[in-house]
C-alpha cells in the first residue's frame, strides 16, 4: 500500500563477485555503485537476497540518498500546496464578487398595483437571484395578491432543475443567510406585495415536515371488510 512513498532501491554487483552494491542514486552513473566502485561486468539482480553480503560503504550512503529523495518529494508537495492556495484565493475572490453583484434590484409597483413594462426592462438580471426574481414577478402577476404555496414551490423547483451543479453552488452562496431557495422566494414574493397561501415556511418545523410528507405520499384508503360468521 505504501510502496509509492518509499525511496526506490536498485542493486548491482560484479558478475564474478558476491558482494551486492546499491546503484549510484546520487550521481546517476551507469556501471557505478553508490559507494563509488566502478564495474567491468555489472549484473543487476532484481533484489538483494538475504544471503548476499551488502556493501557497507553503500549502506552508509543510503542515509544521504534517502534525505535527498524525501527533500525532493517535500518540494513537489509544497509547490502543489501553494498552487492549491492560489486557486482557493481565486475562488474566494470570485465568490465575493458574485455576492457583491447579487445586491437586490427591487422592481417597485406603481399605485395601481401593476408592474410596468419599463420597470421590468430596467431590471436587467445579472445574477442567478435576479433571474429567479424575474420568474417570481411573472408568477405574481398571474394571481390577485395571493399566491398558492404549491405554485411557488413548483416554480422554484423548476428554476433549480435548470441549473448546472456549479450554478447551484453559486446560488447557495448568493442566498447566504436566508437558508434555502424556497424561504428566500417566500420573502421575495411578500416584498412584491403578494401573500403566500398555505405557507409552511412560517409554521413550526413539524408542520413543514407534515406538508412535505403529504406532497410526496398519499394516505392509503381504509377499506371495510365484513367478516362472516364462522360455521
């Protein structure tokens, strides 16, 4: 499991000799041992046998080789870590920019209660929340000041389903402390002057849970059975 994080070893010896040397890890010279011995007819066994005699001078140089190997690994890891830090700072700056740009652009209603076309045109969507506001404004115009909760929930669910994964992450960052898309949407609808009918967001958590369960499951119908008398 940990073979990739250990310094690799290669062995070499003279064909006619029994002493096994380590390869020249430090200077990378072919035909030389770590201790500096040069070979005329080198043989490279795959691994040192327990019965073979290891060169003590090569063994003494292993400490230097291991230090060099681990130093190189540490430098590579440090460079990768610094690159990740740079990417993290860039992502933070991007998220901060998106958060600053998500300042709400309110579309005020005229005294008659209608949102004029000119005011809608001026509210150019620049963030994901701005696009969601446009859909909420269009939804509110379909109802006379009272918006059913299930229509609000379905509209926001459809809006969320159209987003890519990274866009959902940005949307959550834009929503921030409001907690969830449906809670944010509820407050936006009320800011537009509409009320939300049967709104579980303003109720206790148990009531919200019951509503979600009721939306997903229908209670089974009870059937009455007439039991005959046993004979």
